[in-house]
C-alpha cells in the first residue's frame, strides 16, 4: 500500500474526529473507564495471588511449647513428631529466633519489638509441615494431645479462603470488564456511524470513481483504533500512578504483605491495557462498517 494512501487515511480519520469532537471525547472516556477497571482488577488479582502463593509456601502448623518443657523433653518431642507417617518435616523455633523473625517481617517498624528481647513473651515452638494439605487438621489435632503443647495454630483455612478470593476477584473483574467493553463497543460504533452518515455522499462519489472497500474503510478503522489507543493510554497512566501509590503505602505501613513489583505492572498490565483498547477500537469500527454496509 502506498505512502500517499496512508497519509489520506490518517488525514480523513483526523477530520472525522474533529467533526464529532464531543462523541469522540465520550468514546475515549468510555474506553478509558472500561480499561481502567480491567487493568485494576488484573493488578488486584495478581497481588492477591502473590499473597496466597507466599502463604501457601508457609502453610504449616505451629505447636507452641510451654516454658516448663526442658531441652531433653524438646528433643524427644521433636523425634516423636518427625516419626509420624503424615508429617513431612519438623523444625524447632526458639522464642529468641521467633522474635528476630518478627522484627525482620515488620521492616522499619520492627524496632518497636526490640525492647521485648529483655523479657521475651513469645513461646518456643515446633513448625510442622504435613505431607499434604488435607492432612494438616489431623496433624494439628495430634499435636494438641502432646504433653507440653500449650497451643496449636495453622494457616491452611486462611489460604483456602484466599484462593477462593482470587477466583471471586477474577470472575467479578471479568464480568464487569465484559459489560464495560460492550458499552464501549456501542459508543465507538455510534461515533463511527455518525462519521459515515456525515460523509455518505463523499463515499458514494468515491465508489463511482472506483474506490475499493479498503480505501473507504481504513479511515474509519483508524478512527476507532485512535479512540481505543487514547483510552488505553489514559487508563494505563492512571493504573501505573495508582499502583505506585499502593506499593508505597504497603511497603511503608505493611511491609510483611508481599506485593507485585511495579515493573511487572509496567511490563504486563500496561501494554495489555493499551493493546486491548486498540482491539476494542478496531472491533467497534469494524462492526459499525458491517452494520451500515459501507
């Protein structure tokens, strides 16, 4: 295709947009809102999945041991737990180590726990991993019956809930995204259709002098793609800014909660949003051209 043809297509697309500036603005705004919701739900889903994955790797049972249990009894207890057929591993965590881990997990705010080192209120514990998640409750119940165990806790139910939350977030995001995408397609279709009606006489003359369908269609296709790319660019910029604010708040206030790096959002979500906007614009224009049979 010749360069002069592309120059004509771009100039005609620009002229169509300027003729219907209000509807063009509505198309870009609608696309931006749809893609903003789409992108934010992707980012939210990625972060919930990251938290779930981190917790899944830490799923185990903590059996807290009374301070009255001596070193010899602790060794005997550890060997007994390791011998159980449904136990994968067992490790002893002294309360001093537990306090150090607590300080580390809270990052800059961990200094608040430093004074506790003089009179550590934490308990020694065994961290036990079952051979399968289904066996965690059985192992936990077995641990509760051991002499010297003051309390037993495990995070398996929390992880299960988080997995369900990831699924719900994805389904809700998908549903809202589909509805907003359909609304955006309708708005882009109407904008393109108005441009076609405004130029219907020119189109008839172009057909009479031998213009091909592609020569007539491309300016309108470009117009729709411009709407999609502009809407995608606006939403991508907002998503990148909002996510940086989110990670700053998380890392400052809740450093123990894992979050997806900004680079992943920039390299995955932002391009996906712009490309999806381009696709929406193209589909809206294509459907409009088919319906009015230009």
